[in-house]
C-alpha cells in the first residue's frame, strides 16, 4: 500500500507529448474563437449603446443584437438584404464599410501570430512553460485557429439569417473563409519573421509548367523595384483621393451640416450618423481617387460623376457625405485639373524605377539596367498600380438597393485600366529620362558608348542571365535565392573564349567562375561581379549565413583587398598604381552607394581588356 501511494501517477513520454499537443490545439482553437467573439462583442456593445440612448427605438435588444451580427458579417464582405421595402422586393446591401473590416481582420491576425509565437520565459522561482510539440506543424496550428473563427462565424450566420435586415447565407459562406484564411496566413507569415520558405507542393507543381527562362527574364531586383514603384504610385493616388474628398466636404460644409440636422435632432442619432460616416471614410477616399483618374463613379442608374461632368443623379437620402458630391453639369478647368493627380503618381513611379536603374552615388557608375529592363520595370509598376486600384475600388463599391441603387460607387474594370494607363504613360518616360540624366551625370568623361551597350547586354550588374530551360519550380527557387545561381560574371564570359590555360586571362576566368560557383552554392541573394584591372582576380567574399534574416542577407558587402605590397587598394589607386580587384556583393533591392573609386575599378559590363591596358598605361605614366 505504501509503495502504491508513494509512487504516484506518471505519464510516459508519449503521454506527455500527447498532452502538449492537445494543449496547443486547444489554445489555437480558443484563439480563433476569442478573435471572432471579441469582434462580435465590440460591435454588439456599440449597437446596444446606440439603442439605449435612442429616444424612440423601433425594436428590442434582440433586434439590436441582430444588427450587430449583420454588421460583423458585412465587414467580411457578405451581402445583406432589407425585406421591408415599399415595392416588396428585397433590397440588397453590399457596400462594405472598409474601416469596419479592419477590426475583425486585425483580431484574427493577432490570434494567428500569437498562436505561433514561442512561449515566454518563466520568471525566477516559477516552472518553465511547456515547449511546443514538434509534431504539431505551424500549418496545423493555423488551421485550428481558422476553424475556431469559422465556428463562431457559422453561428453568427445562422443567427442573422432572419429579421427585417438579414444576411444572405450563401454570400456569407463564400466570404468568411476567404477573409479568415487571408488574415491567418498573414499572421503566420509575420510570426515567422516574414520568410520566403519552400513553396507548397500544389503551387510547386503548377510552377513546373512555367519555363525557366521566364524567371531569368525577370530578375529579382527588377521585380522589387517595380513593386516599390507600384506601392508608391498607389499611395499617391490614395493621398490625392483623400485630398479631393476632404476639399469637397470642406467646400460644402454648410450643406453637410444641414443634411445632418435634417436626419435627426437628437445627439445620439447624430453620433450614430457620424460613426457611419467615419467607417465609410476609406470608401470616400477611393471614390475620390476614381474621380481623379477620370472614370469617376456612379450613384445608381445612368448617373455619373467625373472630372468631365456630372449628370443623372437620383433622389439621394440626406447624408453628410453626399453633400460633397460635385454639382451636376459639364466640367470646367477646375475639375479638369484633377487629372494631374494620376500624372503625379506616374512620375513618382518613374522616379523609383529610374533610381533603381542606375547605381546611385558612384561617380564612375554607368547604367545599371538597359532600356529593356527599365521599360519592363516601368510596365510592371503600372500593372501593379492598376491591379491594386482595381481591387480596392471593387471593395469600396456595391449595391445599396434595387433598380436605381443597384450600382453604387466606382467601377473596378474602369478605374483599374485607367490607373494602369496613366502610370505607364507618365512613369516609363520619367524612368528613361531619370536614368539618362543620372548616367550622364555620373559617367566619367572617357567612358564611351561601348560600356552602355555592354551594360545593357549584361543585365543589371554585369551578370549575363542564364536563360536555359530550367523547370519552373526549381527555377523559381533559384530566382528567389538570388542571381548567383542564375548567371555568370561578365568578366568570366569574356575571358573564357581566350582559353582556359595559364596566364592572366586564364586566371581571371578561373577566379570569375569560382566566384559564380560560390554564389550559387551559398544561396546568396546578391549578384557577384568580379572585375580585373591588372590581370589578377580575387575570389568573392563569402556570403552571409543562410540562417540570418533575409533582410540582413540583402545588405551590401564590399571587401577592400591589399595590393602586392600590403597596402589597401585606395592607397594604391591614389598613387596611380595598378591594383588588385575587389569582389563586390551588391544589394539588388536598394541601389546603395558603392565604395569603389573610378581609378580602382572598371565599369560593369565594360571590356576588361581595354580597361586593363588603360590601367597599365596609367601606371607606367605615373612611374
């Protein structure tokens, strides 16, 4: 009996692992439930507060809770229906208040991120928290978070499927999983420090059908520059739309105040109207951006409001935001001037591309990209801006009723192509002009046009892309890991035909080939270039550790090698003597300032033989 009482109960290692797994699953499931419950609870508190302070409520607390559930589902993009209409035909409500959607998305994002974060360290004197079960993969954890969120969402759909204003079940069942999976995926990506890990197997199989030459034709630095330019152009359009909306409301502030007074005389009602206008503020910004792009927006029926005129307005209810609508009639010089907004956005995108097309700050730098690369980056930036504007305007519009109010807001299939066209029209010439100006300003006087042509043929950093037919998924992995495994240094390409035997040319070709091999083996994300002045060539510097953060692996590293007498290259170059070469790992996404001097290093893509002879002549003249 004593042995039984002293031995106590203990679990086997397998039992401990199962217990940890069950605890992690329960915590993830509970996180999703709490995220959905907090969103529903916040809206329920706000609606109940409005219902309590209303002097003439038309329903009980059950009706207020139904409205809260409807608003929560509407924030996910689900459509509502209003049954009590004069015609007897249910009127759809599909205009999503975009600011209202921020709350549930942010809560679910935080829940997913918290579920994958490592446990905190225990304080002194406390037991250490249990470690996570290694068999429970991050995808499984995120799946349980999503399941918990969708369970509460399904209950809300069942609860809000009846009533004067009810949700459309099919629309809710289509939109809820999309929003939940997107927010959970963003949270999981952020919890892992935003990595670019291995592709899922279905996506990898799909990429196998894409030829490897596609990835070689679109280097990663080009896509990064195009993405930045697209984001900048989209931000300019949104800022311009906000400026137009605020300016119009400020111009018609008296009409907005009058419409608010006509709606209600009670302070609680006015607060409710102002809150509704607040959650619709992002929609108003996108409407202003669509107005500045040219297509404008519609208010139902055959109405249109744009810079060239406004006509066909239906009878609209009194609402403060409607007071800022442009007056009906033909446009004039004042309304035509808003078309300068997309031109400014295109110029900003072109400045981003033009800056990326040249090596910034290097006085001896030549064009980093050729004309084809610059035009491709400008076109991709325009496509990205047009796609972003089309997506956002599609979310900012929707029906507010039947018949005349079935179409309300901007049309995504008009505003998207308009943004694409304006950005390409102004962005591509600006990129070419800025690239020409920077190359002309930074090019040394003795630099001929041969360097331009060679740099254009070599791509961005003197690297000739390998356009071999590599299967898509493997080519994508090599493209993502950098150009080191994708190309070869230009110096090696030029030196190889000279023979792989002895001599300076053979040594340069061998060292260049070794530099390309090191870059490919280490998976670095930079482009390795090896230039030779006196005939010798140095191996490139070792790449950063693959386990380091991806942004640290993108940092530039410049190594200064000593000459034959042990002096730094800068001292030798100042004395006018030939120097050894330096292997430079250049950051592809940020055209950082180079530390090389014009005397110490020839231009990327230039002819190495001519530069070597010129350097030797300068050395003999100095002697």
